[in-house]
């Protein structure tokens, strides 16, 4: 197990490289980036597919067998924190050796369960609004796409990393809280072999999660992110990873845990009602926004989108814009181009199901808007007829007319008309439908 840490870290760095490539629109390995716990959890419930279910079941099974390897190996935001901490504490090590490598044993604060109850409760009620501002993959994606919220969040968490290392992952992150509860009953755990342990404290000083108490010779596997660093630094082989010997197994529920669980459950129930209320009110001040094909409606997208901005980065025509004062989540802007008939990438890369994964044929039949000709501006040049990829525009009795049964609102006609007097406008539809 001496090389387990290096192997795990190498896999994590590879995942991070693939994730950055996907966010930047360079290369999108769907099956890698789809393994993000909260987004795939949402996909299972709102846009069910066998693939999403298998991925979710795989994450849960991994956690049941081995603990929170997801947090140290598959979560890009967690990996960034680990690399940042490594750079920071390596510099410190040169001056003060191992004395301040990381904070020592950190208490398991119950606040994370209430954060999870609030965010997941609202999600269960139908709205991802609260989760949008704390979900780790959203932070990662929005920061790389230079979103203000994402940049503020990632800078704040990195500063926290320098002070408390993986504190966000162990005491704030709702995904970590949920996976930590599953890890409590995982088959394989990190534990201390008391016969080999000499209480040198190396494991505790090097633990990024603050989950090792070398004095009491205990490990909190709820907060442990399974970085496996402790296995590497232990000079006597006193740290083990596997099935704990029977005499070591202790499962007890403390009074404080019962109170925390009951209180968190009550908050979760209240937040379900809050989610239902937010779901209906979130778009009251927004209207006439054209949405990516597969978003269905303004209300649905505003409540399901995390603003990870993966669709923004991967749109070939760059017409998907970040959230702004006009709409709280991603939306289309035809100023830069049109929605390509032969592209369905936004739905394919969306990790949450907020934009449905339509086939190319389904996408081509999905109406996202409706074109309208402003007759007093139209010069009847006919350029829009040839530009329309759906054959929805024609000349009738020396007039340019639009066949509403064929138009999907892609914006190609508006683009060609820009140089001819802006005689065509695209209007949003209340709900996307098939033509």
C-alpha cells in the first residue's frame, strides 16, 4: 500500500486534465465528466436514463465498498484543492519541516448536514437554486469560464484550503456530507493498528481532512476523503486500509448525532416546501428568453440548471451565454450566430439534465423560437430563403413568408438579414415543442 497514494493522485490528476479540457471546450469525455455526484443524482430523478442510473449506482457502490474515493479522485474541485494544498504545504515544509503541514484533528461539524438538508431539500421540491451556489462541480466549471460567482467561490475556498486544507470538502460540501454518511458503513476503512502505532503523529499532521486523532488512535471515516497520504507517511505501517478486525469495529450512535439527524430531517422537510414555492416564482420577472433546445421552458431550466457553464464552453457558435440580469441561468443570444441545425452538443454535455439529451433528429424537430418578418423593413431580397436550413421561408406572390409549421427559431435567417435591414426577429416560445 506504500504506492497507493501516488497511484490515486496520478488518477486524480488525469481526471482533472480531462475535466479542464471539457470545461474549456477542447475535448469532452462524456463518461468522465458525467460522474459528478449531485448532477447525476438530479439526472436520475428529472431526466431518467439507464446510463445516469448506472453512474449514480456506481458512485454509491464505490463509496459503500471503499469510502469517499469520489472526493479525492473524481471531483475536479476537490482535486484542485489537493494540488493547491500540496504546493502550499510543500513550501512551508522547507522552512518548518512537518510541524505545520496541515491542521491537526478537526471536529466533525454538524453544519454540513444542515447545508445538505437546505440544498437537497429544495432540490427535492423542484428547484436547484440553493444548490447552484455551493455545488463543487459548478464552482469548478463557472470559475474556468470566468463567471463572477465561480471566481469568488473558488478564491474563497482556496484561501480556506491554505488555512484549513480540505475543510470545504469535510464540513461544507453537501455532496461530501451525503457521501460521508454512506462512508460510515463502508466495508473498507482507514484505521490505526494499535500494535504497530508509535504515536508519532505523522499521519495526523499529513491528513488533509483532519480526520485522524493520533492520540486516541482513531480515524473519522465520515470526513476521510481517502487520499491515502497517511499510508505513505506512516513509518511503522500503523495505518491500514481495509476491513477492520472485529475487535476494532465499533458502531454507536451518540445523542448529539440523533439530535442533529432529527433537526436536519426537519430542515429537509421544510426546504421541500421552500423548493416548491421557489419553483413557481423564480421566473416571474423574466420573459421572452430563447433557451437551448432541450431546456423545454424557462421555469424548468431556471430550476434545474446549476450554471456550471459547460454548455457555454462547448457551444461551437458561442451563442449560449452565462447567467446575467436578463435571465438567472444560461440562455441563447443570437447576436453572435445561430443555432446550428447539425449540433446538439449543449444537451450532450449538460451534466444535470437541465438541457435534455436530445438526439440530433429530435433536436432538429424542437422549436425553440419563432421567426417573424417585419414587412416594412423587408427588401424582399430572398437571402433568408436560401439561408433557412429547414426550408421554412418561401416567396409567395412577391412576398417573403414563413411557414410556421417548419420554423424552429434557429436564427439563421436573422443572421443573414442583419446586413439587409434587420427585417427578421426571433421570438421566444413559452414552451418548446416538436414541429
